[in-house]
């Protein structure tokens, strides 16, 4: 299934700014032991079309990749943007306040090092750097690996990364230029709170994860290396949100980065100084957003955040995660919330109970789907919920509902650049088409999904595992 993050505790050390380990779901767990024969792990997979036909070995098609993504248009006011800019720029995820505004000054150089650098990393990085220059106006250039640079991206095995930063999918740390340097540096020298300007930092990315995971790390960690260090659950249109619905920099994110490097702001400015500069700055950069009025901000209750973190926690027992999700839903209801905060609570409860308690899952997911589809700003979130509802529809053999949901969600997944979600939705659609006798179309959809699955899930064994989950729902 599409993934959500495993959030660390609020006591996460001040040096660590990480994109947290994500959990892939197809329709059930991707147990490699359940593969439908992978005769050549890098080239083929075996597909069981239905219970009456023979399995067929299929040569995997070329990997598909997205190009020129521009997800999530800006739809809100400059007052809202200014409020979020301040919250993102002057606080860390663990609640610690940052005393000064910081950024890089002058042209920014970036290099990529590592013993094993995925080919897709270079392609996705080139696309990202082009967007940062064109959309955010940031003067950033890639240099050769042996040249000292402001930003170092280093690839390494995920296991090595986890030994230093448990639950992290990727990490950014200040004042170092390599993994070895990070391991030699005192924690006190890695403290974001102590910075008055940014001059040198490193981003550490796994070299053995799916291409989409690597790309997502590039987008989130480079954005936070350049700009805001905080994440906010209230955001519906940003990668600066630990719900991980968005994984490609949005228009809002690019505007935040453009404001970060605007001439009106300088390193070492205080919160009050930045707040004073924002109204005229945003009026210039985003004139359609109107005037900035009050910047008063209402922080999300830590009680709810802790329950959301617990519900997402990958190493927490499922029973405890379900209990936490139920508390989050109850709290959202008690506060009278009807926005994405309540929808996220419901989504987590529904996702966690799809198999253990389908009745609870269906109620929670239907309500989350209603809330997310009510606004265009949360249409990407609605596609994730739709996939969960498709699972229930296939289990109940309600193939018309599965086809209706996938027809709406597939274009949204494609637009958002989420290949894992896109492939999963297409596989589900193929299953429903097969069940309704539309076998020719089902085969075309299934084959088309494999190229996206290669980008979203990585290796052929994982692609085969994902594909196999969708033929577990045997048709009468």
C-alpha cells in the first residue's frame, strides 16, 4: 500500500532531521515467501491471472519514471502561508524553538558521493535541481564528487543508516561533509539550534531502497537542508508534513523556499524580524494571496500528535497502534474538527483495522474519504484512502465499487508522482476487471502497472510480491 511514516518520539535529538522509515503495503504484507515464482530476480516475474488459468512468466517491462511533476497548486491566502512559514522556520519537530533564521548565502554547490549510487538518483536529482532553480530561484549547482561542496549527498546501505538513526529512511545533518565525519563529530556540534547560518551539511540516503524512496528522500531532505526544518501535520499541500502523503515538492514548498532565499531575509534574523518582513515579501512573491493579516498560530495539541505518532509507529504492536488511532479519532471528534486532522486520524484507524476489524475500517475509511474528497486541496490524500476502500471492496467481491474507486484515484496517483500507489491501484483495477470478465483490459492494465511498480517498489521479487497479493482474491 502507499506508505506513511514511522514518526520518532518528540525527544528526537536536535542534530537529527530525518525522513522516517516508511512501510510499504500492497494489499497484505509483502512477504517474499509468498512470491509467485521469480525465476530470474532481475528480469521476470510470474503472474497468476485467476484460479482457472495457468501461471505465466512475464518479462518485466522497462521501469517508468515521472517527468515534469508540478503537484498541488497553491490555493490559500498569504496569511495562511505566512503563519506556516513562521512555524516551519523557527521550530524543530521535537518542539524546540530556533532562535535565528538560517539559510545558505551565495551560490550553493552540491555533490553526490557513495560506493553505490542508483542511476535513478542522478536522473531525479537533475530534475529536482532544475525545479529549485526555476521555481524557487535558488542558485544551486551540482559539482564533481571530489570537489568540496556546501551540500553533500552520500549514499550508503540502509542498515548502516539505521544503526545511527533508528527508524530513519534518510537523514540530514549540519556541519559535516561525509558519513565518517558524522560518526566522528560530537552531538553538540550537530545542533541545529546553534546555527546562525548554513555553510556545510550532508544528506544520507540509502542506496538499496526502491527508486521512489530514494527520490522522496531527495525531495524532502534537500528541501529541509535548504529551508525549513520543521514538519506540520496541519499542512495539506506540502512535503513538510510527516504524514508523507506528499513526497514531491509542491507549489507551496517552492514558494516557501523562494521566500527563504528572498533578499528581504538574512541569516541571523530573529523571529520578530522575519515576521515583520513577511507581509511585503509575500505580497511580492504571491500577489494573488492577498494581504497578510494576523499571524497568530494555534499549535496542535501534543496529546493528539503523540497518538498519531503511536498509530504510525512501525515497531509498535498493532493492538497498541489501533488503540492510539482510536484515541486520536476520539480527540478529533471532541474538538469538533472536520478537516484533515480528523481525516488523518480516521485514515490511520481504517488502515490498521482493514483485516482485523473490517466493519470498523469501513466506517472510518468512508468518513475519511468524505472529508478528503470535500476539498480539492486534499485530493491526493483521498487517493490513498480510496486504495484502502478498494481492498475492502475486493474482499467483499464488490467489483463495481472497486472499479469506480480506482477510476477516480488512478489519475490522482499519477498526478502526484506516487508510483507505488499508482501501481497498487492499477493492480487492484486489473483484479476487478478480471472478475467482471473484462480479461483483455485487465491484462493490459496489469502489464502497464509493472513499469510503475519497478519504480515504486524496486526489485523484481518485490514487484512480484505486490502483484501476487492482488490475485489472492479468488473470483467465483
